[in-house]
């Protein structure tokens, strides 16, 4: 049966031929895919060496692939996806663009020395998948890791009080529990199964076998050696790189690989023409954690609110796409952003587009958009509130032999000073604040989505949902990526592609090398080089639990989702 099945798959694959000496769009995914451009040095050494930008944004990837589909000078795509560094929803959007390209009749070839879950998910859209003979590839499914620090904190004498509304609101559990709550475990199980269902169904559809069969292979660890991958139709060929080069030469009518007309996607994207400058569709990015103050890597509430006001005042902007990629953050900062969007909606259509995350505060700021697009793999919802109050008095006394006494004008004057735990009255006070914010949260979702507060509460309580599930329960309007949202926004104001130009916000400002070395940046002249270095990727980027220790420095009430999702 397996042999017959594989034969059927082989027959279904199209012939990899295209006319003449058409060029090949090459996508190597060597650089991380960014949601948006960020500020940096105008002297980009890497760009100078490589002859082009060192990275390409998600939107540029999608637009370049879509343009190549219509470009008679591009005959095929050759990609090496094994090094892709992107969120699952980003991979989903790029994969969808590749699928549109393939449906025009132009072939896609994917070559991997090794692949994992995410890279194979992307590769599976190709007409021909080639694997290195010595590959050590693995496909194991989707997993999430939950880290718990209570026992460590107990040993250190650190006390953390978690006050929340929402039985599924797991943010903060890692600091006050030794294991997952039943509700947290349940929502994570539902979430990973939903994500795996999305990935496996699309893989199976592209490769021509059943989803059930594919899941069974993965569950039973039947996919190990390259020969097993080929036997089951996971891949098409087992070739060394020189054999791949020979194949590409044959397809392109070239004698050697140097004669193949490769066009790198970064250069191709940089040459795409824009439409009329008379009209603009604004893409406003809310990318990062929502904070009251912070770096460019965060969503600073006051700064983004000011950006939205600027967009509202720009008469050339006819519609707005609000791109949200955020797990949430400060309730106060979230409300500042939401309020400005409410004012914007009175004058222009606002279409939301969700990336990897649009959860908690990320959902708060966007729930009242005119229309919401989400990827199937987006993590959204998490309608809940929490406050986390650490106290280190016992730890200081126990470990450092330092004793601290407080003197104040009232019994609560040292409340939330980080030294002592809150008493019962103070806990009730914080809980009252949280209940007010949760009531506001469910009210604005009810108004924005047109469903009752009781219904919002039923799907709220801090529970997270995938985009696919969010559509079924009414949290979003449609499945689709950023480009789908842009197309929809343009249609709402009667604009064709040629009639408008995309404008991205916040506007990226280049920082000169002189300013970087002398201590200034585009946004903050007093920001020195040391602070810029301090904001660079570090140990906290590799270990999310360490990064989340930042939350212990502040008792702020948070609209935030907690999850460590791993898609290798």
C-alpha cells in the first residue's frame, strides 16, 4: 500500500519546467524575518558586504513573492528554508504567498541539509523537496515549555503575590507555583493541538497524503532517515548539493551554476514599484511588549499613541492596517493606544492584522477595529488581568543578614515597596483594581465584537486561543495575513493597487555612525552607546524565563499572556 501511495504522490507533482532563460528567485532565509524595520546605523557593514539589506521584513517577503508570481522574467523559486528564523504565523504567511506563486504554474524547489518542524512546514509547499543524504532531520510536532520558579524563590526567601482575574490567566504562575494549574495545562494542550492541526493539515494537503497518516508517522517516530522520508512521500529526492546544482542548471538551460540567473529576494524586493503617492494606506505596527516606558523593541504606549494621532491627521492616509504582534503588557499603556485608535476609527477604516501574538493587551488595543484578520497559528485572546507583587525582605534578611524597618504616615505607606508582602486589606485593594480593569476589558470586547459581556467572560478568564479557534468563537473576522488586510483596507476606500502607496509607522529613523559613537540616537539624543549595547540580544533572549524576571521589578497591573512556544 505504501508503494502505491507514493506512486500516486509522484504522479500528482507537476513537471518542473519553465520557459527560456528566465531568472530564479532565490530565498535562503539566512537572516531573521522582522515584522518591521527598526532604527539602526546608516552605515550597515553587513549590507555593504552583501550588496543589499541584511534583512527583509515579512511584508517585503510576501510582496516580493506575489510580484514574482506575475513577473514574466521570474520562472521559478529556489529556497533553502532550513535556517529560517521566524514566528510560526510569519512562516504561515510566507507559505501562503509561496502557494499562490505555485498555483500560477511556476515551480518551487526546496533544498535542505536538515529540517525541523517549522522549516519542513515551509518546504512542504514546494513542488520538489530535496534532502541531503547525510541529513539528521526531525519532525516531532509542536511543543510548549512551562517553567516554574516557586521552589527556587522559596529557597531564596523571595515572596511573590499573584493577584488576578481569570482562571486561565497563566502569566505569573511560573513565580508562584511548582507546576501548572489544571486550567493552564488544559489551555496549553488545546493550543498546541490546534497549531499542530493547522500545520499537519496544510503539509498533508500539499504533499498528497492524509493528515491522519502523517500524524501517525510523527507519533510513531517513523520518520528518521532520508530514505524513510522519501519512501513516505515527505520528500522527493535525496541529493548532494552538486546534484542539486546540476538539476538547477538543467532546468535553467545553464552549463554551470554560476550561469543560473539567481535573483536574491532582498534585491528583488528593494526594486518593487509603489503606486500613486496621492493616496496612502498606512500600516501601523504594534510589535513587542506594551510598556509605559521602554526601548524601540517595545511598544511604548505614549509613543504609539502619538504615532496614531499623526496618521489620523495625515489627509493622504485613506485607511489604516493595524499590525499587532504583541503578548500584551501594561493596562495603562494599552488603554492609551486603544483610545487613539478609537478616535482614528471615527475618520478612517482601521483593519487589524495579527502576527504571532495578539493576546491580552495586544487584543485590548485591537478588539474594536472595524475588521480583524488573523493567521491560523496566531495566539490571541487571553482576556484577563493580573498583578504580581514581589517582596525580597525575607531574602535580604536570610541571605545577606540585612534587616529593614519602615516608618510611614499610615499603615500602608510602604505598600508595594518590594520589601514586605501585602496584607489582606492591600490584596483586596489590588483585587478591586483588577476587577475594574477586567470589567472594562470585557465591555470593550463586547462593544467591539458585538457579543454580550457574559459571552466574552465565557471565552475570557485569561484563556488563550489560536487564530483558527478564535474565528470560531467570534474574536476575529477572517483568516488571512498582512497582505490580505492591506487588500481589504484598500477595497474599503475604493482603491486599486496602482492608486495608493504603503506607508509604514512608526517611521524608522536612521542613526549615523557618529551619533552612535558620540552617544546619541534618532529618538533620544541622550541615549549613549552603552545603553544601546545593553538593549542588544543577551542571555534573556535565549531563556525567556530570565527575560520575564523583568516583571518582578514593577507591581503594575498587566494585560499579558504567558507562553513559551517552540517551533523548531
